C-alpha cells in the first residue's frame, strides 16, 4: 500500500542518514556493526526490505568499513551475504542487490570495474 511504500522510503532515508554520519566520523564502527546486525536479524522472504537497507548501508559505508574495520568481521558479513545470495529464496530485486554489493566488495568498491 501507499503507506507501506512511504514508510519504506523513510526508513531508507534513515539508513542513508546514519551511513553519512558514519562517513563524517560522527558514529563509530561499533554503531555500524549494530545496524548491520539488525539488518541480518530475523530476515525472511517476507521481510526483504531489511536486506535492501543492508545493501544501502554497505554501498555507502563499505569502502570506509573495509579500511577501518576488522577484516574478520567484514568477512563474516560477506559470507552471510553470499549465503543469502546463493539461497535463491529472495526476489530477483533482492538477488540483484545482493550481487551488486558482493561485486563492490570483491572490487574494493571500485564501481568502474565490472565482473
């Protein structure tokens, strides 16, 4: 419905706001980890929007996180993302979004490199 679409748009805006606060060094890695963990919590094909928020958050913060965060933590997150991608239980929209963020990670967030 229109109300749900509006709520989803607002939530995506909040994700962008949080991501940009992080880029301005106003939030710590720990806060971003909590946001990422929240996106992974209780995901199902009924609640795909959390995965869209996860992808949006990582598109904005991923390059910085890769430089400043623990490699082990980043690897764990991308193992989970890859598991979600290969599970094929999500819509094509989600599959493409997950593949995009995996590709960005694999190319060190260089958007000019294609796989």
